[in-house]
C-alpha cells in the first residue's frame, strides 16, 4: 500500500543486501529517502507515533442506482489524539487534502456518519483516520458501482500562457499562443461537452493573483462528474533547492518564492473542489519532478527557450532517482499532472509548428491534424483516457524533439484511469 511506501520503499537497502558495488547509486537512493522526510515534515513524527484504527460500521453497497450514500465510521487511538478523517474516491481526497476535522471533544474515540456523493461507474472508496502525530490508520477499502443514466458531467477548460513577461528580458515565443490555441480548438471541437467558454489567461492577465483566483471563480463551481483540463505554458524556473515554480506574468526572476507559482500552489487550486477528474498539462521548462542525479552543470537552452540556471546544484544527488523510485506521498489534491519535460530537460519551442512541442502534440493527439483523427484514441473506442493521452504525447514529443524532451506523469492517482474527452457522433 502506498501509505507505507515512505517508510519501507528502500532500494538503497536492497542494493546493499544484494552486494551492489555501485556506491553512487546507493547513496543517491539514501539521499532521496532522507529528502522525502524533509519534504514531508510530519513523517519524522509518524515514526514514533501510535497508529489509530478505523472501522466502517455500516453496510456499503457493492451496486447501487443512487449516487448519495451515508457511511458510519468509528475511529479510535489509545495514545494519541485523533485529528482528521479522510475519504478517497478513486484516489481523490473528497474532503480535500486535510480531510474532515474531528472535534476536540472526541479526541481518542470518534464516531460519525459521512455523507458521500459518488459518480457514475466504479467508485473505489478508502476511509482512514489520522492522529495529531500524522499517523494514518490502515485504509478500509470498498468498491461501489453506481449504475445511473449517462454522466451529465462537463469539461471545464482553463488555459494560461505568458509569452511577454513584465520583465521583457525573459520573453518567449509561443506560450500565449499555446494557451489560445488549446482553448479555441477544444471549444470548437467539443462544444457540447464544454457548457461554458474556456477561461483563458494570457500575458498580463496571467498574473499570480488572477491564476490563484481561478479556484473561487471557476473551480469551486464544478460538480463531481466534471472533468477539468488546464494548460499552463510559459517559463518554469528552479530555485537553489531545485524547487519548481511556474512564472506568471508578474514573476520576479530574482525571488521565485515571492512571485512564482509553486507546485503546491497549483495543487491548492484543485484541492477540495467538487470535480473528481482533474488534469493539468504543464508546458514549461523543468516541468517534470526534479529528482535526477544527472542534472547538467549548465542547463542548456533549445528551441529559443530561455533557461534560468540555479545558482547551485550541489543537492542534485540528494534528489536522485526519486522520479522513478517513489510514489509521491505528499497529500495532494488528486490532480493528474503531465509535465512537458523530465526534470533535467528543457521544453522545446519550434517555428515549424508555431507552438511548444508539448502543446502542439496534445492538440494533434486530440484531433488537430490533417486527418482530423483522434490519434490518442489508440484502442479506437471513441474516448481518450488520461493514460492514452500521456502515452501518445510521450512518444510523439520525444520523436519530434529527437529525444530532447520526454513528457512524464508527475503525480496523482494514475492507477485510476478515466476518460478526458469522448468523441461526439
């Protein structure tokens, strides 16, 4: 189970036991493990904490024609005060990353009835209790199939792109056009799925405050059956700790943490919103998780993309191989993120296709091609799933850029594949 991955996924220990002589790789894995504890400060507390228990007391139907269900749960902990309850539906925390707060009057034992609104199809539900030392109980899992009329969910499209920054020395070529093309193509191709016009923020309109305001103005009004597709295009920069920030229009390129949009900020946008299906496409430099040991000392520029070089890359081995070895355990918002490039790569722009390679390929996959074919629909069933889009874009972008750029899935509940868009007859 992924909730134990942090403590027991130790490839460094496995290599040592197998007698490996590759000390550099062993040290990289060990440093990655230690870094995860830095990224998750509650982890060190969890090691010495008691573990709560949770029991689901009511019967949960395997099959139902009703989307609303009520579930009685009871949480207990003998030594540590209880803090929250958490419920996941297909990997998405329904009540946000912080869950349901347990009243202080019931700190060691708490029973309550939780009302859930499910979606059509299979709902893989998980219930857990978390104490004040951040230790989590074993998750109690149930599969519920909801058989209702076809989903009435809609596709919500958001496109953000910055070509010309307030700091004109950082201007690019195509991000604003990428955002406009993405929004226009989807609204023209799937007008029945998009019940509202795409929300497009470009140039000075794509400032940090305006992007964060999308949570209240757009995302909070979604429904559980909705699918949110968001494209972010522009600069991606790194601070000295190799933490990633998207650069909005008003970015201060000397103080990233003050004006940049961090991955935590992006996850905040989607945390706790009603929509269960959420995909963010990030077409920037360094949009992959920056966890590779082979980060070059001088980050190259390609295709007209300016790259900000961090002043220090001394921590590169402390981040080594996390991308491939660990499940991301941060309590995220259940959003699927596909990055334009791996952590040590740059994103490519080209005058040949008048877009960033990543955005160009996403649109090509969804039907913007000479045949007007949905190329991402590899099994020809009329729908495009997250995995189909990811796999197509990954292969195609790598081919277009001669291997300079490799899109990747950054985080999220990727084991729960879902339909992004369905072909209109």
